[in-house]
């Protein structure tokens, strides 16, 4: 994403013009009724005035039109109306309205299928008929449904050696009896939930992982995408991934998409989505995904305008205008009460901001995002802390992170290390900001929250980013040159594997010519848990003492 100029406060608004056309169907003085002849057979009913007018029009079309009169006078040339530049503020599609417009008739609300509609009666809990195996999504030799109460999951079953099913149930060679019949069959998931040993063979490669490690809570996913994008690539990819994971039980997933643009901020439109969560007492997960640009000076998010004239607001105002304080407060408070007890959950409330890196890079913006987690409104907030962000590079890893948290039930930090930590291209594009709450159960069976705010980065000396810090500066107080005017190299013994962070570095400043050697890694920088070295994390934002360690004069 390209960096944008700051918010502009004045815009020219053009009043639309409306043209009213009048038409009449009846000719004055013309009778519309015909009298029947005496002693005659019943006739067809008289044609209506509209039909008579159509007949007259058809007759006019068949008449030969007179030849046009050719005049020797020179006709004035017609001037083409020049269309305004699409990037200009005077372009026809740029009509900014007040952000406080709450007219529900002007809202752009899209359902899961992308159809613009305000019919919210489709929020039922009826499951679609499933005719294939829940594990391999195939028809298999035989499809048996689980007979456990409240389950009914179909599983492909093999009854002979020639059959290939996720579950094989063969008869005893001596007695010919089967340990399980179709009327007594229970799926592997129900066996595990009840703590019973399975009396059949599980052949599927991923069947065990599927019913051992999976987040079973319903999910409400809200996607807010700026309308200035030609195609919301990030929102579409993540939405399709979630739909594919939940297609075994579509009733446990509800998706609502909204467009970020002027006049489209009606919180009442989101109320039916939160009513869907209220049906099961908010025992579910919540994902808010925002895909837009950000202001490079403030970190605010763009909600209207075009690339040259954007309007940006803080994240708390965006959530208030598009989701509604009453909706967000009811859901977050209810989930917070659920998470405090060890019986159910924990349920996850997350905010993902796919925007330029200023939102997570600037100190004030980073502290604002951290408050959402510290005040127990959300359980995690993820965004980027570089400068530009390219969606095709970072979105695949971002999609994997959301999948790890909401589908496979991983902890937030573990999910980040196993997604961005394993994707060098994404982490080399931008560091990742994550503020999250780590929940642990004490002896009284009460969950306690510990909030951490970290940045995961990639150490690249060749690109001038020692330990992932592009804000590094020359340690000479008289110079203080930025990192892009310095040349970095490893110095002394080089370590690999988990000890790679102990490798010292040296640099040569291109401005002052100073060569600094044997620079150790600061103690507040930690090596991330990853299969590849070069990944580091540290608390964010940096304190004044930490900034002095890397040459930043506060």
C-alpha cells in the first residue's frame, strides 16, 4: 500500500441534478370505448388506452419517413464534454458526505454471497445437508452417520479390505460379527469427547488431528474494507478460507461485510449480526478485520475519499461509527465474563488491521491499540509496523495466522511465530505488531490475563536492519546517521541455530566514516521460536532507554 497525505478537511460537493420527464398515454378528444352493434355476436373487449397507444406507435414506425432536407449552411460542430480525471477531486464518483450520516436506506450492506440486501432473516441455525465425509469431503464406499446425541456427522466407512474409508470396520474372521454396526456407530470425535476407546481402525492421515486440535466455537467475522480498493484481496482471501473451514457446519459461521466509504456508517445495520451471537449467549469467537490505508503522520485509518483526498479517523471512532458502541460493548463484556471462569472457553475477540505500517509503528497509535487489550475489550490486536505494506506478500501469512487462532485454537503468540515467523518474504516486507492477552488458570480455577505488546521482526544486515530495527542510528553523537547510510556486517564468531542472536555485528557509517566493531545484541531483544534463524521480537513501543541503545536521541 502506498503512503497517503494527511487528512484534508475541506471538499467541494457538487449538487446532483435531476431531470423529470412526463409522458401521457391518451390523446385528447379520443374515445377509449367502442359501442357494440345490435344483434351481433359477442365481441372481444375494447383495447386499453395503453394498447391503443402502442398500436399507434407501431404504425408510425412502419410509415416511410420523408427524406431529410439538405442545407448548404455549415452546421456548428458538436463539442464533446470532457470527462473529469478519475483521480481529480472533481471526479463524478467523489462525493463526500458527513461521516455522521445514519440514513439506513443509503447503507451498503453485503451478505455472505456478496449480494446487497437488507434481509436479515437468513440468520437461522438450520444446517445444510451434508452427504460427504466430514474428514475427507468424499463420498467414500459407505457413509455412516454418528448416532451420538446431537452429532450426526457423516463418516466414510470401509467394510472390506477393498474399501478405502477414513474408518475401517471389518468383521471378525472367525465369528463374522462386526464390532460396530450402523445403528451403534459413533464418530472418532464423539469417542474422544466421551473418553472412550475406538473399536475400529482410523485410517485417515489427518483424522486424529482434526478431532483433537480444533476450535469448535462459533465465529462472527466482520470485514470492513475501504471502497477505494479495486478489489479487497485481503478480505476476500480470508473470508473464503473461513467459509471453506466451516462448510461442514455453516451454522457456526456468520460473516458480515461492510464498505468503508462516506455515508456508509450505520451501526444499526450490524445489530442483527450481534443478535446472532446472542442466540448462544455469546459463547463464540469474534473477528473484526479492517482493510484500508493509514495516515503516515498519525496512524489513523482511511474511511472515505480517494487516494489523493482521503479522510482518516482513529480506530476507536471507526469501530464506533461502523459497528456501534452498544453492539461491541454487549459482546465484549459478555465474552469477558465467560473467559474469567475456567468452565467454558476461552473465547477469542480479535482485531486485525491490514493497513500501512504507521498504525503500529507510531508510539501514540501503538499505545492506543494496546489499550483495547489492557481494558479487556479485545484479546488481541494485530497490525503492521513497517512503512508500506504489500497485500500479495503479507496476506498469505496473515491468513495463516487467523487460521491458526480461530480454526486450530493456537495461542496468539504461537500462531504468529508459526505464520509470519516461517514466512521470510512477509516478515522481510514489514514487522508485525501484536498486542495480546495471555490467559492462565490459577488454583481457584479463575483465568488471569497478562497483556504483552510485541513486534516480530526479521534481522537483515544487508538491507540495513540489524535485529530487524530499521530505526537504528550511528552511535556517534556528533553524527547520528540513519541505518540506510550505514553498512553492517557480522563480526567475530558467528553463531547459528537457537544461538544465532549472540553473533556480534560491526558497521561503517557512510556519513562520518566511523567503524564500530563488536556490537552485542541488546538484552531486550529476544530470538523468536522459529525453524529459521533471523527472527527476533521485543516489547513495543521502545522505551527511552532502549532507544538510546540503538542510537536514537530522545
